[in-house]
C-alpha cells in the first residue's frame, strides 16, 4: 500500500469561507485563491444546514480585488446524502453554477485546473447566492501541483 500524501506539505490548504449562519444575508463570497503557483484546486463546500436552494458559482479574477471578475466553468463531485461519504461522478458545471440541495449535513468538491483559467486571471473565488436565513456553510480550498513545493507553503491569497 502506498504512503499517500501529506496535504500540509505537498499542497496548500486554506479556509476560504468560515463556518457561519449569517441570518438573512443572501450571499457569501469567499477569499480569493491565487492559483499562480499551483496547477489544481479542489474546494470542499460543507453545508451544515440548508432549507432553500442556494446557488454556488466559481469566479475568476485578474488581481483578486473583485473589480474585474467573470464566472467560469468547473467540475463538481456531489455528496447530497446526509452524513454520507461517497461522492458522485464528476459533473461539468457551467458558468451558471450549480444548485445546493436543501439537505443538512452534505458537501461538494468543486474542482478546477489552472489551465482552465483565462490568461492573466490567476485568482478564483466561490460565491454563494440565494441563501435563505437558515443556511450554514463553510469552505476549504486545497491547492496541489505546486510550482515550488516545500513543507511550509507560502500564502495563496
């Protein structure tokens, strides 16, 4: 059996949406992720409570300021069974994003390669919209394929 990977050393892990119930706030925007020095990013979106049908859309940006952004296509693996651990097949996601199921205790893995980004747009971020007053979410990004790997990776913000 193989050794596997040590994410903290062979990748870069960053919390991009802190766990939160934002009351009546209908949108959430994650921190920007700089993919300049990485070839792949998986975003794990956890949904603790969801009574509505929110939308998740991945965006790209030129400088991470939010001033010049565009929605982008990606892929998603869904686990929409409460407390499940078996992801569904890779599904293409258009620029319109995907709908978050109204089920508590589920998660998604959103996947993108850096070569899917437009030239000069190394930043991505996740935006959730149409959240109802009881939706609780958080998200973690895992960057892999580092251009310059080390046991202490530099910031990717």
